[in-house]
C-alpha cells in the first residue's frame, strides 16, 4: 500500500568484525564506525534547530565519505554513506526526497550484496526500513513484503537487540498489527543498556515509549 514518505531515524547496530582483514585495520574501521554512530546520535537527540542539524549532517557526510575512501569494498562505509543520504531525504523538499532515498537504497543495497550480515544485521535492518518508509508503486519503489523479509533477517541476527525490535515493531505498527508491535517494543526496552553509546540508548528508549503509547 502506498503511503507518504515518513521521517525515519536510522541507526545501525554495533558491528561484528569479520576475520578476513588484518586486526589493526578492522580496529581502525570500528573506531570510525563508532565515531559516526556517536555523531548521528548527537545530531538526532542533542542538536536543536534545522541549521545546526544540517551542519552536523554535513560533518557526518564528510566522515562517511572519508571512511568509504579508507575502506573501499567494505559494507559498513557504504552503509553509512547511505544513512547520510537517507537523512538528506528526510530534510529535502518534496521534489528531492525520492532522489535521496533512492541513492540511499542503492548504496545500502551494495553493502548488502557485499555482506548481508554486516554491522550485526544493521545493513539488512536499514535497507528494510527504507523499503517500508518509502511509498510503493505506482509512486515509488517501496515494498512492504521485501521490507518485512529484511527486517526479520536483521531480527534473527540480533533477536533481543534494541534497534532490531524497535524497527520491526514500527513496521508491524505500520501494517496495523498493534499487538505484535507492542510485543517487539517491550522486547526492545528489555535490551541491555549500551553504556558505550549513552546518547543513542537513551534517545531510542524515549522514542520507544512514544511508540508504545501510539500502539495503545
């Protein structure tokens, strides 16, 4: 069913580092990913006002582009460049939203092709969110069935995770399944707190409580 492009705050899970690359290189990339995660949380939950948020997003874009240049062919940098494009879609005029969202989809789809389990399921999760937030045919390329498949894949990789349950619950709510949505929202709230990402953790839990109220 087609519906308006809704604002979605996209976030990724802590990455699972593969064993194929040198340890030092992966440690460096993990640090770069952590910096982007923290920057995204700061922009989303702490920065107030359109202009300051736009400035923070520009900084995230530069960081993501630099990480992509440092680690070509890796899924996580592509994911983050895609996340920046999706945030630009959130803030763009009605005439440019779909263009940015399509760019985000294509980048994250490339990351998914490289490693469908990358970022602890974050690549599948983020791609799934795009597919249910963007309108479907005949207006755009959104696809609720594909979204559900991707979100369930992410949930299988992190069944008790905060983001995996948050977004699957939001998807179920969009489908009209309020009991299912509430179940996943409550599971998300039971996820262990992430002391390494306190701004994101607290902000996501506030969002969850608002969604629980919406789900009745």
